C-alpha cells in the first residue's frame, strides 16, 4: 500500500508539472481579447466573493456556456468541471442523475442547491425535477460545506442559480430529436408592479431513448418576483414540476462475480405499465434588508412531493437452466408498486456585517424539516429474455405489504468570518452547532399464506448535537495587473446522518451519523491579462463511523456503524479565453478511493479495496465558441477510467470516452442549433442501483448504463 501511495504522489507531481507546462504553452499562444470579468461565487460564503479569494476548489459554469453547448442534463452541464461525474439516470429514473465529487458516488453525499434552497431538503437531492432552462450559472464547490449548509453537504455542493426576477432574456423555442424527443420552452419578464420585478419561464421536454419503454416527460414552470416592501426587498419564487417517467429496465446485471452481458442491451425488464410519476410543488419566500446589526436575509421554502411507482428488477439467475434455480418460484423478476409523499421545509436567517474594514462576519440559524411516508406492495412476475411480460401463475400477487415513515429535523447555529489580514492574505473560518433528530417506523406484512401475518413492526430514533466547522486561508504571492498566483489551503470537519431511500421495505434503523475530516491545498493562477484561469489542488477526505455490517452475536450480520473510507487525490483544471468568442477548457483528476475498514453483510473483510464505481482517472477537454450574432458551438470530450463494480473488487469494468458536440447559427432574431449527445455511443455502466439488491429475492446487483447516442435540433426566437 505504501508503494501505491508513493506512486500516486509521483503521478501527482508529474501532472502538476505537465499542467504548468501547458499553462506556459498557452501563454505563448495567447491572442488578443478583452479582460474577462472576475468570477464571483456565493456558495461558500452566502455573500458574493471572488472565486480566487475563497480557500476551496470551486468551478463556475455560466449560462452562456450552457446555451452555446445545448446542455439539458447534469452530465453535459458539468462535463468541463474537474473531477465531477454527472452520471445520468439511476434509481430516480432517466430524468435523474447521481453526480460524484472527489470520487464519492452516493445519492445523498452531495448537496444540490437551487437559488439558495437545498433541492430535496433533509432527504436526497431531487435531481429528476432539476430543470436547466433559464440558468444564469452553476457553482460547484468540491468537498464538504460544514458551516453554511451543515449536515447535508458532505462531498460537495452543486448550486444552480437562475436569472434574477425581471432580468431574463425573452425567448421562445421548439425542439425535436431522436427517439421521438421533442420540447418547447419560453421565458419572459412580466410587467413590473411599481418596484416589484417578475419573470416567468416554462418548458416541456419529452426525452425518448434507444431503450425499450424508457423515457420521461418533464412539465416545468418557474415564477420569480422581487420588489421593495417598506424599505426591504421581498422575494417570491414558485416552482412546479410534473414528471411522468418510464424507468430504464436494461440494467447490466451482476450475480456474484458473473456479469450477464448476454442479455439484450435495449431490453426493458420492468413489468408492463412501469412508471415513476412525480409531482413536485415548491413555494419560497424571502425578505432582505439592512439594520444596525448589518445586512440581514431570511428565506422560507416549503415543498410537497408526490410519487407513484410501478417498477421491477430482473433476477440474476432468471434465465438459468433449470429456470430460476436460485428461488424456484417460477418468476424471473421482482417488482413493487408504491405511493409516497414527502414534505420538506427549509428556513434560513442570517446577518452579514463588516466588523472592521478588513473583517466580515456572517452569522445565522437554519432549519430543515423532512417528513416522508410510503406504502408499497411487493410481487413477482414473469418476463422473457426480450423484455416481454407474460401471464403466469401467481404473478403480481401482493406477497408483501410494506409501510414506513421517517421524520427528520436538522437545525444549526453558524458563524463565519472572512478576515483579510493583509491585502494579499485572506482567512475564512467558521463554526456550526448542529442539532439533528430523526425517528422512523415501519411494518411488513407477509401475504403469501392463507392469512396476512405481520412479520415486523417497529421503530427507531436518534438525536445528536455536535460541532462542525472549517478554516482556510488564501495567499496571493504574485500579482501583475490582472495576472496573479494565489495559494490556498483548508481543513473541514463535517458529519451526515445516513440516507433514507424510501424503498419498498420497512427501513427503521437510524444509525449514528457519518463523520468526515477533509484537507485540501492548491493554487489558483491567472495569466495573459486574466484570460487564462487555472486551479490545481490536492485533497484527502477521511470518513469514519460509516455504514458497515456487524455480527449480532448469533452469526447474523446487519447494518452497523464503524466503516472507514478514504478519498484522496489531485485535480487540475484550466480555462483559456483565446478571444472574446472562443474558449478552451481542460481538466484532469486522479482519485484514490478505498475502504480503510469495511465488512460486508456476509462477514467478508474488504478493507483496503477500492470503493466501487469510483474511477481512478477522469479527464476532459472542450472548445466553446459563442458569437452573439453568428456561429456558435462546442466540442467536448471526456474520459473515465476503469472502475470496480463491487466492494470485493472481483469484477472490473473498463474505461470509456464520450464526445458531445453542438453547432448553431444565429441570424436576425433566430438561433438554430444542432446538438449531438454521446456521439461515441458508449453504453458503459455508470451508476449502481441501490434498489435492485433490495427488491430482488436473489440480491442481484444492477448497473444503469450511459444513455445511447442522441441528437436534437432546436430553434429559438428572441424578439426585440
């Protein structure tokens, strides 16, 4: 292990030297161009601050770039952000995604924020309802955010920010594409009412697929308003998302060490009429103002989500000889129906004040409430190798009746100081007092006999109060006009209650929270009058008290705390504005994610193994050309190295490369754009299903594939 770590360190040094050489060569090739505006972020500090001053690795993706690239999902939106895998799909359906930062791919490890509000509240990020239409920018903060966002931001924050009310570009558009895809969208500023500015955007997107019975239709509308009320500023946002989905059923199956690559890649093994239908409604109100205490801000958001599910998963031994040898009930697949409701509430109030010209203080309190309940019926069904369900004895019988609920309360008091000790030296430090409480209840009824029998009924609860915090510093050691070199380092301590996935089971174990200590150091460089912007960093994040499995004393292994995992590596990204229209971006990351201590549910010790689905290497390069009155387009290539598919590290899948492209032309008030997605047509496994092992009686593991090659053609009309 020591030799491996030393080799990783040598690769890190070599890559940083290569990056420095690339920066130098780009400097020699520089052309004429205007100085770009300094990038500003709000995710790490809640107040606008230049990215270069923040002691953390942050990427900014502008709305102009997203539009020039024809972006419609997180994978393509984040494909030029270093070390980020925005893999599409997952258990949340084809409209969802499971991003990974710092090599950690868990559905609840990162925090998704939209316009300052955690999108998903105290539960998991609500990626299916995330709509990237009308975006002003996306900020990506790698690593925990233990002060400003607390217990739900573990591996990083993806912050999606819309245009301010009354400041959108009025337009309408229509789109058509492969596999019957189509869409329409429009946004405009509504008439102002005195000082009250308002805007409205709405869009419809139907995304077809090369795979059988796999698609989604998203209906989305967003209203934003802001205006003066009694000397203060009132904010009002209303977001509505209606999302019927037909889930993917072509998972790559693993049964022990065996991969079932013989199954048709486009087949769908869900039961007939499979659906993942969701309705999500959110209302957010905010009020900002000034007082003797400083600039204050409050925000309250209430969200209601309704889910209606029918889906299933193929057993790994479904087509064995003799058939279904593992169970013997004649079924090839297991499915469930489920209805669930989620209510989440988010409240934040904070004050920002300059104590001294060089010392700024932000302090406040926030609260997240989550309430979820689900009812499910589990059943078996028959399906052939082509994905056609057929009638058989006992199919769709309600074998198990399950219900569960979970209630979460996360609150915190936080304070963060930004102290400019000198013109070139900045310290950012903060503490947060967290209080979390959670209670869960569940019941499972066996309905396979002559009468229903309750086989489990119980509950669990947990309450915790603890500190989290961070300290970091940035030091600008060289400056010349718009050129500068800034070094930074930070330490962050955080914790996170384990996820609740609301699967079709009576899940009631409330384990102890995971904890993490992370360390990061790097350098940010601006050259060529600011046209070249680069960031190189090294990091290490140690998880403790995570999920593992322990013997209950009778030879039975069940979920327990005690697992330890380490994520470490280095990342380099650079962007170079060759001129005012053409930008070159490149990035490379090396991630080493491995278990320090972990026991499987069969008692096997996998300590030292690589974390499943975490690639060692990630890289990409892209060209983006945006002419406001003529040609526009992009070409983006990405590479992902091999990954282990299981914790035992007995099954490995190879690396893959993707290519996305866009070409458009603006004439008069119209813009015509052709977009190609995954032009290499790779169908590699990119996200592991957490439900497939839960639902199937054989414990089959399933992996969602990268969506097939696709194209779309969009025409946009901008009046005036």
